[in-house]
């Protein structure tokens, strides 16, 4: 008997459940996290470059970078040679998150900037 489950019949991954969506928005949806990830798509950046490009406080950027590192989205690289530099870059997971951020941005441009058209 054929299955009614379309996820089994297609080559696409099944749609995420509400738990996965909640977990994802908890990580990339916190204030400044999306902006940091978006800035890091330009390549490895030093801490002050991230602060300047986002406009957030040093304290906030420091906190968010720590959270993004713990989530595995950002890598921290410390140079061994003097002068010592610390660079932050996207991990493979962080790079994968850019597609979701792009979709959220497109949705926001369509639905939130012109809500009267919806």
C-alpha cells in the first residue's frame, strides 16, 4: 500500500517542526546575532570591526559572539604572532544560517515594510 507521507516520496527534507523553528530563532533571532552573522559573510573580522559595522555596544557584541561560538555558528581565531589579533569568522553552520537570514530579510521586506499590501 502506498504511503501518504509526501516527505518520503520527495527528495526534499521534511519541514522543520515547531521545536526546531523555536530553537533556531532562539539562536539567530536574538538582538544583534543576525547582524553579526550577516557582517561575517564578508570574511573574518576583528572585534572592533564588528562593533563598528553593527553599531552595537562592545558589551553586547562580546556577549553575542560568545553565544554564537557556543552554538557553533562562529569561530574565534587568535593569532600567535605579535601583535596578537583575534578574528571571528563563520563556521560551516554559520554559513548555512545565511540562507535562513536571507529568507527572513526578504519576508520582512515584503510583509513588514509594506503591511498595508498584505
